[in-house]
C-alpha cells in the first residue's frame, strides 16, 4: 500500500510542478523492465541515471558464458531508456559488459566516480558507495548492495526521483520479488 501511495504522490508532484525530474535506477533484473517503463511513461523524467548492473539477473562477472542472455536483456532495457526522451547517464556495474554498454549507449556511459551538475545540483555517480563516498556532491547516487551513506541515494532500495532545482526526493519501491530476481535471497552461484 505504501508503494502505491508514494507512486501516486510522485505523480501528483510531477503534475503540479514545472521542475525538472531525475530518475535514478540501478541493479535492474529483467523482471522490472515493464515496471520501469510504466514509471517513465507516467512521470516523463528529464534525466535518467542508471548506476549499474543493467541486467542484474544475469551475473556476467561469474558467468561470462551468459553473455547472449545479457545482450538480450540489455537490448530490451536500452530500447526503453532511449525511447524515454530523457538525457541518460549509465554507470557500468560489476555485472555489466562495458563494451556492450558503450555500443548501446555511446557517450551516455560514464565512469564510476563521475560528478555531474544538473539543475544547480551536483551528483556523484557510481556503482558502489565506495565510488562516491569521497566525492563532493549534493547527492551521491549508487547501488550494488544495501549500504547507506551520507547524502547517498541507493538504487537497490528503490527508484529515486529527484526534483530539480528543489532537491525534493521521492522513492518508489521496486515490485515485490525484485531482490529475489537480483539473486539477493538465493544462492548466488547461478
């Protein structure tokens, strides 16, 4: 119920505000792609930051032989993100193939630890909290595990929406079962 209320509140804020909107996602298994597409259609973010592990149900770091499955998922997500019309920032995660990311997203791929400025706010972008912990920024965007840090927004915990320039944040929970699809609640050996 809380997830529904947050999503409705986000939609109301978006409709009543002329602020720019940044959407922060990360560690996305294929099972959430439809959910993300719906959030994008509802809220029309101006910017989307993905902080890595774009096809998080495929663990390339341990299973490079799964590259064809990863490529299939990446193709689906790239279509959703590119069709959004938003300015994209993509940070490679430990389960990603950086070369394939560059092939699909070109100059939108940024190195972990990159700091960007949007709407008068500075954002440190990383895959893990260690990538951004020492960066001077208004917001530190990352994912990978459940760690929380000062000024940090962790995409594992939910989809973060940041209104700019006010800096107001609304977090929308991922669908039930997302952590299982990420492999967080099962043996990670795949």
